[in-house]
C-alpha cells in the first residue's frame, strides 16, 4: 500500500467520523428527551439542549466534579427568588 492510499483512507475515515457525530448527537438527544421528559415545549428546547450538551461534555467526570463545573457555569448569573416563584404566563 502506498502512502497516498493510506492518506486517502485516513481522510475518508475522518470525514465519515465528522458526519456521524451530529447524527449520533441527534439520536442520543431524541432518546434522552423521549426517555426522560416525554415532551418538550419549543420555548424551553434550548435549555434541554444546553443540559444535554453539559452532561455529554462532562460524562467522564464524577458527580462532585460535575457539580463544581455547574456552579462555575452559573458564576455571574443572578436568580432572584421572586423570578423563580413568579407565575408563568
């Protein structure tokens, strides 16, 4: 096998991997939604996506490390009690 053939095979493998990543993400997200929440409103879809992204990106961390990462992500944000308990329209 020549070097050019090996390079072409590797480039093809990488291209296929790059195409499969978004497909896997969509399927895994759909399974997560159906298995956990059953129904998601369009209004809050971005939050479910953020949570799924966070869990996926921290999947190799233990619970304590994941909690620390979540707290770091909340740094600079402020949630008022009145906002959290206000009735939604």
